[in-house]
C-alpha cells in the first residue's frame, strides 16, 4: 500500500488481507478460534515466535482489517477495536492507571465518560479532577505529580465547545501525562489529534464510521509502544473485543465515510446559517460559523465544522419540545452521525443525570437542542425545520 495515498483512497484499500480466493470485498471471518497444523505450531504461536491468530478475543482477521484501515486514516501505528465507544474509552483510560494515580478531564464529556471518570475511577482509588476544558490555566492548576492521564473531547457534546488540543498536549508532555482525545464529534476526516500532539485517540465507531445506524463499535489508536505496553494485556484479558461481523460493517462504512461526512457538513453549514437568521433561535453553536466563540481555534485544529449543530430556542423546554414534536422528517433520537437527521433535547435525555448546577456550568439550557445532520436533501431538511419553527412559534 502506498504511503502517498490520500485519505479517501486509504479508506477503500488500506488494511485488506485477501484470502486464497482473491475476493474483492473484505471477507467476514466469523470464527471464535483458529486451528494449528501441529502441536509445535500451537506452541510457537503462543510463544509469539510465529505470527498468526490464536483466539478472536485477542485478534481476528476482519477486525485487523478494520484496525489497519483506521490506522491508515489516522496516521497511527497501532489500534485495538472494541465492541462500543464506551468499551474504547474505558479500556483506554483504565489500562493505564492504578490506585493512587490521578486523572484530569474536561468537564464537558459524553455522559458515560463522566461516569467512568467521576464514579468508576474514584471507586478504584484513582482520583479525578474535572476542569473547564477551554481554560488552560485550569488544566495547569489541576495537574499534580501523580497525574497520569488527561482526557478530553472536542467539540464537546452537546454544546460544541472546543478544547485546544495542541495546548493540552503540550501540558501533558511537559508533565509526563498521557493525553487521550475522544474525537467522535470532529470525525477522523476533520481533526487529527495525534498530529496535534495527543498520545491516544478514541472513537465510538457507532457514530459516523458506521454512519447508518446499524451496529455499535469503537477503537483506540496510538503508538505501537503504547498499545503493546499499556493496553494489549488489559484488552485481551478483560474482553471488550469487537465482533468480526460488526468490524465488517464498519470496514464498509469507512469506504463511504469521507463522502458522507462532507455531504452532511455541507448541509450542516446551510442549516446553521438558516437557523441563525430565523426567529425563535437565541443562538446557534456551530464550529464552522464565524460567530462561534472559538472560531479562531476551530480554524486552527479542524478542517471543517462537522455534522452537528446545537441551538437554543427562546421559550425553554416547552418551545424545544413543541419544535421537536412538530418535525416530520428529522427524527427524535439521541444517536448522532447517522444518515438520518436526528434531534435530541440534551437536558431531558443524554444529560438528565447531571445536577442543575452542572448543566448550567456546561451551558445546557432548557431550550437547547442538538441536531445531527444526515444525508437527506438539504432543501427537505430546511423545509422541515421551517414548518416546525412555525408551529412552535404559535405556543
Ligand atoms: C457515542 C459516544 C461515546 C460512546 O460510544 P458508544 O458506541 O455509544 O458506546 C463516547 N464518546 C462520544 C463523544 C460519543 O458521542
């Protein structure tokens, strides 16, 4: 495979391991285990003296193809694919800490990531501090001599705030901590955390990588050394492995990822502009717009604003609900990155477990909705938004 291939080419061809049949499309190896030609061959494989597969909890050819295709896209040396995005986050964080260590994370995290950092880690004797991710001084102040891991996502869910990945990566390197970035919202097409200095990048492949609402998956990417030294034993003995069937679905998803994400982003730009110019909308948060509070940082670390828009309707929860209920094409769902456009009211769904103060601190108001733009014709989406705004305005 050529190192000079552009991302779209890599996403179609990288990682292919053809069987003796020379199939065009990647084969689905639905097998738990593997057989050996002799007892000596089994011994050599277990000793690591001979390459080859042992058991699909450790590795499987279809899963390897997905991992290698993701490495080619991300510019990573190695990866381990997991059964869900949370499997990826939990493994990436838990594999590198022990009781007595300390972790610093940005406060604006996907709900389940907050559970891992705020509840699970302290239960196991790993202290954690949550900071305002946009405030570099807060990161600095929170770091202690025993801080092992820094963790963030950018843009954040659901308010689409950005964290300066290069600046936090610098802090991590200065203090010897490992920076883990959850890159779901930006997608691997528009943001490359490893290039910005992050040590580990994680994805929920459930989102744009599948992108068609079919299966769960996740992946952790890093250097060969980190994957081997820190994660591999944890991964193979605790078992968050991806099924070969789901790996195959995700592999095929990668082939169309750049086309889908580009189309969804083109539509998102138009819809964000349209919302901002209309009535009932107090503010629109979209990293691709000039009025985003961190537009300069967005230009520096993202190639485009991506596929999600957050906006706040005047009239609080009642207006937000009326708007959602009036939509005819855009469906109410907490998923994102899908070919179907989806809307969610974070305050009562994905972020309902936060206290009122925590929600306020994150800027998740009662009138805020998060819109994930799909692959429908943008004119149909705009018409749906307009008719729903009209109905919601009669409240
Ligand atoms: C969805 C999501 C996750 C969790 O992924 P699952 O595949 O649902 O387990 C983690 N982080 C972010 C930012 C997400 O959007």
